[in-house]
């Protein structure tokens, strides 16, 4: 696994994982991306639900879809294309180098989170949120 992917998995998926921070459990996602297929958000807050501790507010809650796993891509071009079956809702540039996208697949009634290891914020057509928006969230 490339060093950038290892860092991203450790940063975004392993904190709060039911398997802990030991990346030796790594298993590739079967649905694409380079994220860990074994990762499950294991941190539970009463009244809120399961959380991804490594993600910022707005991207950290699993909601009712407890098997939600982030998909990590090296570039925007290496990811599935956004269309009417794969709709991005929010985008956020984290630390000036990671583009996070929270979206929805209406046909499957499932949310998703994409993480790009580059600043590709201008290539994605959806609502962009900023640090002030995250600070204002509960």
C-alpha cells in the first residue's frame, strides 16, 4: 500500500474503529477506493450514534447506515463519476490537501463519503462547506 493511502487510512478510518488503530487488519474495500473494508465506526455517543473520530463534523456521523465506510481515492479521476445515481451533496477542503465529499445514492438509499488525496474541490459540483459551517454544527 502506498504511503499516502496508509496515512489516510490511519487518519480517517482507524480512529474509533472497532478494530482499534492497528492497521494490520487492513482489507481493501470491495466496492472501490483504497479504504479499509474491515473498518467499522466503533465509537458510539448516546443520542448521536456511531462516529468516525478521524473525520470533521458533517462527515463523522454514520446515521442509520452503520456499515458506512469512507472510500479513499488518490485523484478525482480515479473515482467513480458523479451522476444521478451517485450525487455529491457537500464538499469540504480539509487541511488544504484532502477533499471530502458526503453524498447520496438514491437508487440504493445509501449515503457515502469520498476522500480524495488531492485538492479537487473545483471539480465537484455541489454545496461547499467551510470551517465556519463546521464550527456552527452541533
